[in-house]
């Protein structure tokens, strides 16, 4: 018994010793855990979808306890409203955010200039450039003087506020707006637009390790030794919105969806065109909802499709078809930018967020050809009214036989044709009765019973054939 107790005590002692060692190692394991760095790739135009992505990346980095979020930037520009949203997200971030223009050959043009300046760490790779933030209109031309002054002043104030928040010199940033200046990486470093140049992400993390970075909650010292780097991938919804948010694709979806619905309405029961039309219209509106569009143009586009439907219902009229083409042309002008454009399109790069003029012309040509085809086919297939081969004047005095009781109107048969007839005097005449024609009013014969007709009326004469319209 004593030997068994000693054995049990020895086993317990070993387990207790092992537990003590593990408890002692826990703090060391926690302290040895690598710092976390998250990255967000902002590659392409700055639009509402990009703004939501950056905001989500900052929230995920905060929830994961990341040491740093690196926004890897490569953009030709975008929307002023979305740019302001991203700048606000970066400036209000509770953790350090670095904006890194990379890889070589990338750019932070126009709206990207403001995003780069907003970073707690602003960095560029060699071979990249930043600047050219002068506002222009959606067609790429300079704006009228008064409007340009207003927009430029607003952009300058925005740049100064960012520079003040990050402690940078605002003069070089303002020059990108007032003089359309653009800087290489080395020039941006010399002017204080960026904090450093880095070949790639590992080089960036190595250079900023141990530095103090401003956040919304004060300066934070970065500890990036052997950091674990993870990307913040775009969600399926964000990738989907990035595809349908193309203005050209959204325009095509609206046009095709509308035509598909017209086919379904013109030939009810096909089902497939109706379903595809609803889906295409839905996707088109989702895409346009991500873009700054003139909704009057969208409404006119739908009205043009409605007029085209009316042309289908009244073929050959051509008035509805011409109205559809005219309305489509006005809608295209509004959707393609130019006058009455949304103010968000006042930055370089934003002109690519409008519908292509060539695409509008192509769709308009297809719709125009469809309208002309409808008019031609309708006129070719329109039934012609029947024309009697007999002269109406020569019908007076001819005899006919009642085929449907005249009371006072009915039908008679004469010369191998059936005519509407009306009995003079209003007295009914039964079927089979013989009547004589006393007059022709439009397509209706005036008749009297043969016994009551005058001698001149009853006198039969050869009836010449003619192209004059009959009944």
C-alpha cells in the first residue's frame, strides 16, 4: 500500500511540475507574439465602394488589435465626396494608418494626393508620382472662371486642413491644385509631401519601426519587429459592386433590360425576356447607385423606352419612335456628363465615371435602326382596305338580294360582293327579298324593294370596273 501511494504521489508531482512550467511560459508566449499589420489595396478609381472598403479595413484592423494599417494606393483620381469620406476615415482612425503609393509606376493623382497627405505615414516607392489635383469638368476641360475659382478654393482649403492635421507644409499640396503640379517620389520627399521612400512593403515596415505615428487618440510608437502581415480582402459584395459600378456597364444593363421588358410586354408569356429584363434593370440601378449620375438622364432613358413600347403598340405612326430617339439623345447627354453634371465629377480621373459617348452612339444607333425597322415592317404588313372593282355611280339601279334582314340596316349581295345596306323609308325587308339600289353613302347602299323602285332606278345597266373604293 505504501509503495502504491508513493507511486501516485510521484505521478502527481510530475503533473504539478509540468503545469507550473506551462504557466511560467504563458507570459513569455504572449510577449513573443508577432505584431499584426493589415494591408488594404486601393487600386483604381475613388468611388463610394472604395470609401466603404477603407472604412471597413480600418474597423477590422482596430478589432484585430493591429499595430498598423497600410493602404497601398494606386489611383488616377475619383470622386470628391468619396475622397473626403476616406480622408475622414483615416484622420479619425484610432490606430496608425500608413498610405503607401506602390508598386513602381503607380500614381496618386488628383484625389489620391489628398489620400496620401492624410496618412499618418505618407510613403512612396521610387518610380511613382503624386499631384495634378486641379479640378476640371467631366469632359476633361477647364471649367468656367467663376465655377473654377469656387472649386479650387474649396480644394485648397481641404488640402490645408489635411496638412495642418498631419503637421506637413501645405504649400506643395496647394501647388498641385493651383498649378497642377505633379511630383516624383524624390521630389515629394524633398518638399515634405511624403515622409519616406520605400522599395516595397517590408522596406516600409523596416523604416518606420519604432517611429511615432499620429492617430485620432494621440501619437503611437510602432513596434513592427517580425510583424505578421495580412491583407484585408474585399468581400464578395464589394467585388460585385466594383464590377456593376462601371457607368458603361450600368448603361448597357438599363438599355438591354428595358428592351427585354418591351419584348415581354409585346409578347406576353415568353417569361424569359421579362425575367432577364428585370434582373438587368435591377443590376443597372445598383451600379448607378454607386456613381454620381444625373437621375433626370436615367428617367429620360426609361421614358424613351416607354415611347418605344408605344411605337410597338401603334406601329407605323413613327411619332412615338421619333420621340423615343429624341428623348434618348437628351438622356445620353445628361448621362455622359457635360452640362448639369454632378459636382462630384470635378476632379481629374472622374471623367471615366461617365458613360462613353461612343457607347451611347452605338446603343442609339441600334435603337434607331429598330424604330425604323418597326415602321417599315408595320407599313409593309398593314392590311389595305378593300376596294370594290365597280364604280359606285353605276351601282344605282342595280338589283341586289337581302342576305341579312334589313331593319332598317342589314346586308345584301350584289355582283358577287356583300355590302352593308339600309332600307329607305325604314321599313324592314326580310332575307331573300329583292331590292334595288337607290344611292351609295360611303360604304353603305341605300335600297328599296324592287316593286317600289322608280323606273329609272330599276333600269339595269352594265357596271364598269374601277379602282374607286367600295364597301
